[in-house]
C-alpha cells in the first residue's frame, strides 16, 4: 500500500458520502453477492446496536422475505447470527459473528484504500469541492424533508 495515501480523509469522505442515506436497493447495489456484503457492512456500521431483521428490510427497500433469504445465506457462511428478541419474541435480532466483524473490517479497509487512490487520481481539491457540495445537498434534503414532504 502506498504510504502517501490519505486514509483518514478517504474514511471521512466515505462517511459523508454514505450519510446521504442508508442503502436503498440491496439487490441492485451488489448483483454479485445479492447485497450480502451491504448487509454485513450495515450491521458493522451499527456498532453493536440492536438491529432487527425487519429494520434491514426497511432501510434496504426490499421485502422481509428477501432479507430472510439473505440472512440465511449469511448465517450459513458464519457471518451473522439470528436470535429471538428477548423483548418481543416475534422479532429476530441480527448480529455479526466475530468472523462477520473481521470480514467487514477487512472490506472496509480495502474500500478506504481504494477510495484514497481515487482521491489521489482526482485530486484532493476537487474531492473537497465534491464533498462540500454533497454536504450542501444533504443539508438541503434534510431541510426539505423536515415536514416529511415529498418533493
């Protein structure tokens, strides 16, 4: 890895870019593995917060049946664990396993390094302009959505 890459800035850029909203369409965003990596990444980003299977369906915009199928695959790979909620036995809590956490960290690191290389090619000044614009867009969207209005 090139020691001149600004990984801290790349991580900040990704955080700002992702903050535009949670992943919307798991199946479209990652055709090769049916969005499995996005689910693992989302769970990782929740940093130990309780995540229900239904929450994954809501943030991804796919059916609970599709999420259940994806979770079954991820569980078979040893990346997630599904357990019945202690508070509500009708709900399923989804957690990363230690292997799932390790894989998410590895993929995050790879993606940050890749993004640092993109930033290096495009130029930090242009990327800073893009980041400023993205923040403005995010702020504008937040303002427009305060009343839950559809634009």
